[in-house]
C-alpha cells in the first residue's frame, strides 16, 4: 500500500486518456486490451501499447490495472491463457475479473498476478468478501448501491480478511445492480456481461403517466461534496468511472479529486465548489446511494450532457441571448481544458523514458483441459420455483422438486419464512442475488435454524455460507456461468454441488461446456425474463408513488406493477413483489424447449419458474396441470408430445438468446 490513505483510481479508455489520468495525478489507472474487457466500445489498447504505457505510468508512481472483467466462453479459454502468459512478462500491477473460471485459472496457474474483483460481481455482503478472498482477490469493488453504513461495515470486515475495498466515487450510475442487467443482451444480443451494453436505460420511451420520457435514466454519481464522510469509512481505492469518456474529461475529474484527497490528507479545508466538475460531461450529480436517500431526485429526464443546463440554471435565465452566451462559455471552457490537457500530454511524450524490458520472467504456463469423463447419463429431473403458499399448496406431484423464493427483505420476514419451511419441510430454499446487511445475516440465521439438505443461490455469499455448513448448494442462473472452468472452480474451491448455465449463451456455446464428474448441471427452460434488478424505485418516474423516497418499509411491503413502452411500442414490465427489489421484465416469458432435444446429455436438471409475474404470456392450464406438462419432458416416450402441447398452448414466448448467444 502507498503512503497515502487512499488510492485515486482513474479510467483509461485509450492511450491519451491514460496519459491524461497520469498527468492529473492518478495513483492508478484501469484500462482494457482489445478483448476480454467490459468496455468493448472503448478504443482500448494492444499489448505493445500496454507495455509502453506501463513504463510511463511507473515512472510517475502510477499503477496500471488491466480489466479482464467479462464472462468467458469455453472457446475463449485458450486465448485468455495465451494473454495471461504474455502479461506475466510485463510489469502489470493487477487484473480485474468477473468470471469465476478465470479466477480459478489465475489462482492455480498465475498466482504472480494480483487479482481484483470487478463491480460486475455485485459484491455487497460479508459472505461475498470471503468468497472472493478464498479465490485470491486482494480487493473488491463494492456495489454502487451501498450507503455509508454498509460500506463502513464491509471495509472493516474486508481488512480482517486481507481484502481492500474499492468504491465508485464519480461517474455514471447504473439503474440496475451490475452483473444482473440483461436488458441490452435480451434486446439485441449486446450483453453488459461482455462489455457491450448498448445503454437502453438511457433511451427515450413513450411518455409515462408522470410525464417522463427517460424513466430509467439516472443522474451521475459523485461523492465530491461528501468526501469528509466518505474518507472516514476506511475505503482504500476511490474509483472514477469513465472509460468511454474523452481525455479532457478524465484529466479534469481526476485533477479535482486529486486536489480534494490531498487537501484532506494535509488537513486543509476541502473544496466545496463543484463548478469545475460541471464543466465537462455530466448528467447532473447525486450521492443518493452513498447518503442512503434513494429518491426520484436521483433521476434526470435527459441522458445528454447537462453542463450548459447547469450553468443556465445557476444564472437563473431560461432563454435568449443569455443562454446562448452561457452555452458558448461552456464550450470555450471545454476548449481551454482540452488545450491544457494536450499541453500536459506533450510534456509526457517529450520525457525520456527508460527502455522497455523484454526478458522473460517465467516459463510459459500450461492450463490443463477439464476432465471430460462424465457420469452415466442421468434422467433429467424437473424442478419448480414458486414464491407463495398458495402455489405450494397447488403442487401435488411426487416426482418434482419444489423451490421456494426467499425474499430479499429476509430480516423483516424471517419468522414467516421459517413458518413456511416448518409447515412444508420438502421445500428447497432459493436465495436471491441481492442480500444486503441485516438481510444477509438473516439468511445465515435461517440456514442455521433450518439446515436444509440443499439450496439454490444467486448470491455467492450464501454459497459460501452453505459450503461452510456442509449444505449442498446449486449456483443460480444469475451467477452468469458460461464455461467449464467456472463450474470446476465452484466444485473444487467451494464444495458446490451443481450450477445453472447462463441463459445468455447459445446452443453452440453451451455444447462446448463439460459437466464435471458428480456435478449437477441445471438450465431454466421456462421463466419470466428478469432484465434488471434495482435498488431504486422504478415507479417514481412511471406511475408515481406517494412516498418521496425509498424507505425501510418499501422492500418488504410494496407490491406493484406497471409497464413502459419503447418508441416502437414494445413493452417492458416493471414488477415489485413483496420482499423483492424492483425489477424489469421482458414482455414475454422465456421458454426454450429446443435445448431438451439439442443437448440431452448435458443437463441433469430442468427448472421452470411459475411465480406470478404478469407478462403477456398466457397458459390455459391451472398450476398443477402446467407443471405436469413440463414434467412429461423428462420422459423420453412422452417428450415430443409434451413439447408440441407446450409450444401450442403457452403463448407468446421467446428464446431468442438461445440462438443469438454472446
């Protein structure tokens, strides 16, 4: 760790932006190569660029972290191993990852590389910190949605486990939890988990009841004015978002944050004037998540640059020559910043840099293929996910397994949930992706009290707990598993019993995956398509809400639904179930029956989700009848008839991602 209490971590989308960050005083820069990073639309670097920039950065006491923070396909493993063999001969300071298979490879074959957990891992509880620590990560980027109390707790907990915390302090807010947003993937195959997000949250939609045209568009994040509070939380790395931004943006923002940090550490008065930050691209600013004031004030009905509008509002004018003059002043200020940056970059380029070293530090490392010896073919088993007692009571079949959706507000609902499992001990808990603070602790208490024989979890922190308690656990579909090394990682490192393959990948991408010996491999063939999960209220901007802000009672008590229409007339369903976070769903259920015929030997378990999420998909059957139709898919002699029956009766549905893939 440096002498400073903090690391100022800056974005670098191209060489010029990286140099701008270095010139402005960044302690570290995160950047990507041409492949395997979560900003595929940035210019990025090639390997020679990286080697050259490492020399410049290190001469200025600035670290370089390489972003390898996407999920990897089976066909890409060899390429990423070749890249790692190149990286170990450079002076790279660390790599940032999302994929568990890559984490496994780094831990076992490339331990000389420092590993950081990406924001795409959506880390927000103690178990996730331990999970990533076991994988060898030295730091974790926390979910952007956490407030100061939650951050402080995890920072202290992380230090007890030799893991430093990193938080975003400036830049874009996402409306959904990172890693759990599939709206771009479902719409056009441009997955955020592959660095190709097309930002549909910034799109214009048909005007809502509240008169809003951009109902998913949030202001930008900044903790600049709240730095004194942030500084006391124990966070080490202060991260600026913006690998898609221009060099003058990077320079200006990093320069302001450098001044703020230096003032704090030198016991000088902190800066309170944010006008410099408003001079470059912004969507206005909010610190709503950090301060725990989640409200409609975090939204803005305009995804474009707010700079001129901010200064026009400050001047109290609305039209005419004065507004034109202010817009010109903002343009002139940007021109001045660009000139200043260019001057600094020229100075960097004119410096005498030491020769790059090319000697090999290590012999090339080979990563063995996954053992392809599978168990004897297993007759697929049908599993059903429900969320209410009424649904449980309607299911009578003996040859299915019934999973019960655990609420995200488990701390408030633990007594009721314990009663359900006491009354119906055959139920298997299904844990959500987001369990923050007391809700994570309540999940731990639930597991200790019930000691279920098996669980499904979309949260690695709960998987960590289950493994420590010798409870069989299945890694859920929102853990974004797309390669055999991720499955081997879960089995060998965490005692995981089985896992879901991501619904984002295609038939061709699935068929390359190897099922580890003794491992259950699951696939969801029918479910409402969750496109994003948000800690925000998605109703404030659509149909409205009487509450001015999200309160502690919203998560357990609110149940509401609405929809938004894009300009082509297609709908997205906004749904808030009791005990759940706000979610956005596709207008049609996902139903994929082709996979049953295409990959009969790969999957041991089929899952269907029959929770009452109101999309346009309709079924003519009562719940028990619907489940029986799907159960027949597990019987070879009944399979074809069941497929035809389901295809003709349940309409409309989609399984476009099964063909598009990643």
